[in-house]
């Protein structure tokens, strides 16, 4: 390799012991038909690629750097390998891909290629290559060479640059040296030319490819007899970086997922059945399962959730064992269900009891302190169990004694949130609330009274009191008022502005007695009180007071005669009877005079007689008497 060591700065592909990725798409190759083309800088991602773990372990054209295979097609197998050199002056680069169709990895078939300098600075495939060879897998060195090689047909196999066209095999894909170039040969193999079940197990360089790798190799990319192990990480709930350890050998791998999946660089190790793959599960993730599968089908290994690893994993020679680990992002979650033991309350001092069922509804255990924050009450929570398992619950409790303000408000709504701990962080529940409704009974009682026992004259003033009492269970408020069917205006105080249950106010009024009241014999008036509850008017009971009249029905009679004397029989005397109401009640007709001398027929109490006679009013009846002889004889 002319100048190759001087121009390269040493670089290792991640993983050290070998790198690679599984692939899903294909690259189409063509025959060598055109001149040199642009240098390829990237190995196509559809190749499962293995890098020689040791850089520059052989000089010049003997040194190989990487190999890969793409087995996604049912009929074609694509492979490649790279020489860690681009100058083959007076020499050739000779290497063979070794295939095995047996579980022990013994070589049963080989495809060899030889490269040489082309025009300018190009490197091209030598004429008559690639070539196929059958091998004896029972020879003394079946792992790193083609024993007793015999030329074999490789069918419609084609070869050329990887991922490009033309004949130049130089690529800017050196895995070990920054800005370094390799010589990369890609071969597209007709699978019918290979033994049934054959896998690419290694690529080795030889002094000559012409004898079909039937001699001691100079450099092999993979330690003969090695198998491959790849770790696939699938995640639910996010992406992250996950660390693994493969034993024996304490081989470290790290996988960073994107879109919920990721694949490690492959582990290359001697075949065997005692490998283990363990994940160091991050604190915010849960390992939900793991399994390993062999390339040819079937599973291998035993998963232990407690140890977070798969043990007794088998690596087959030249084949890929894939271990898939599935993690779920930790989702600490707490659910609160709050309940009250009653749906209503009706009195100050009533006790409402609350329960708070706090449930671990996430996928990780939670730890104390367990607490519930309620905007109305202080809540007590048990601190066991510790931890709180998935779907586990605790019940917290609290109580509240009803106040007058609660009754006035009409309901009690309180809101709560529960909390617990996960990895030092507080986990909060949903917010839950409960409403308990007040049985409100706004009520007003009126007690009407008067200090006056009776009345006896017009113009007399009687007094009334109206005691309004809040007899309900909610606070009432001003304005307070009285409707009285006799009194137009009742005076009520503006204070207090509010009237608590049991409290009261007194309203007052006066009434001036009329003649009608005296005549009626009593005064009865009915009243109803009013106060306010919110925007509603609260009416009291109807209450009445009756005050009796001290009635004095009295009539005064004044009798007079027009003539002062009489002198003969038959003379008519004229009398006047003045009836005066000298009591305190109105008197009614008919009026009547009883005279011991004059017969009723001669007394007139109807002419112009008023129907009623108010106190102090009078009415005159008239009568006549005819003098007899006896009256003259009597002298008067």
C-alpha cells in the first residue's frame, strides 16, 4: 500500500470488536462496462457490515478492513469486502469470501476476487474474476480456508463497484482512517450457485486467489469460527439511550432509539451457547420483555425479568443472533376518587365525612409521602404500603363541620389533588371535586302585639309591635317590611343588615281610633312580614291582633211642652222629646218614646228621623195631648 500508512489518521468504528447494521433495501449491480466513476463515500445501509476490529494488522494489499452482506432478496445474495489499500503496483490484492452450509461453520464454498491497478489512480477487478470454488469442510483447517478447492460455477453472478457504476473500485469508506480510501469489491451472487443454506462467514486475504483460498490466509476480517450478535431495542413511550453488557468478555454496547427502535453495532465473538445479554435499565424505563432469535429460525436463550438479561444465548459460526429488548417508558400516574358520605346537609354542626381513594394507575411503583391537598379540609393519609404497587390503593380521610356560611352558600364544593413520589419526583393525581348540597329553609316568623287592651274614644292612638324572627336555617337580610291591612305604614329598622337564624328585629306602628272602630266594638288587623334571602323575598306567617272597644251606648231625653198652661177641656198641648246621643257609639233608628200620659199614637218619632245618631247628635220627637175635665179638676 503505497503511502497509505502516512496519509491516514487512526480511527476506530464504534464498538471496537466490530460494527454493523441490519438492512432492509437492496442495491442493484451491473457488469464492469464503463470507465472510472465518482468515488463512493458510504456503504449502502442495506448491508449487514462487519469491520475488522484491528486496523493495519497486515501490510499493504494483505490488509482487509470490512465486509458485508445483504440477504434481503430471495434469489440474490449481495456481498462486499474492502482492502485497506488503493495502490497495487507490481502486486495484486487477493481475497476470498468463505461460505458455510454447516452449523460448525466449516467452509463449503468460496468466491474469490483479485484486484489490480487500473489506469490512472483507479483499482479494477482482474480479468476472470470473481471465481467460485467448492471446498472440503472436513479438512484440517476448514474455518479459514477452502480445503481441497475445486473450481465451481457461480452462475449469473456479477461484480463491480459498490453503490456505483463503472470499473473503479476505490471508495472513500475506510472505517479506520479519517479521510482514507479503500478498495471495495461488490459481488451480486446468484443463490443457485451456492450450496443450500450457505452463509457468508468470513473474508480472508491470501497470497493468491487463483487456487481458491486453499492456503494459509494473511488476514481475516472475522476471527475464524466467530458468530455475530446484534441487539435490537424497541421502545414504547419515547426514545432513549440504553446500555447493554454481553458476556463472556464484558462487551459493552449502547443503543439509541429513534422512532421507537434502534440496533446496536454487532458483537463478534467465538461461537458458543453460553452468552448472556444484560440491559442496564434506566431509572425512567421498564424492561417489558426480551428474547433472542437465531438467523436460521428458532429462539435461543432464557429471559429473566428479575436479572434483566437473557442467558444461555447461542452464537452460530458466521450467523447472526438477534436479541430484542423491549422497554416501556416509566409512566408514574396517580388517580384520585373523592367521595362524601352524604349528599345534603341542613344544620350548622352537621358533619360531612370525606374519603379519598388514591390509586397507582401508572406502570411503576410509587413511594411515600402520600398526601391529599384539599382546598377546604385537612386530609389524613396512611404512609403504608411502601411502595404502592401497580393498581394498589390507599384511602385518605377528612371531615368538615357545617357552618352557617355553608348553609347560606347553598352547597359545599371542595377540590382535591393527591400526590406520591417516584424517583424523588412528585407525582400528582387528577383533580377531583365533590359537591354536597344544602337543604336551605329560609323562614320568617311574625309575632304581632299591642300594649293597648281597649279603646273608648275617637282619636285615641293605639300602638303595635311586630317582632320578626329568622326561624329558618339560613341568614336573611334587609330590607325588612310589614304589610298591615289596617295600617298603611309600618316602620322597620334598616339594621342589622343580616339576620342570622334565631335573631330578630322589631317593627312598630300606631293607629288612631275612628268612630267606626268604636261602633264596630273591636279593631282586628292582619299583618305579614318580609325579609330577603339572596334575590328572593321571604314572607312570614300572617298574624293578627284584636283590640276591643270600651263601648258606652247612652241616650239622653229632654222633654218640653209648648204651652205653659191649659184652661179648658179639649185644649191640645204640644210636647217635644229631644233625644241626644250622649254615649260613644252611634245609635240607630227607630226612635221611640214611652210616655205615661200620651198614647203612642200621639207621639211622632219618624218625621225627618235620621237613620243613625252619632255621639252628641240629637233628634226631636213630638207628641200632643188633649186636656180632659179631670186634668182641669186636678190642676196640672
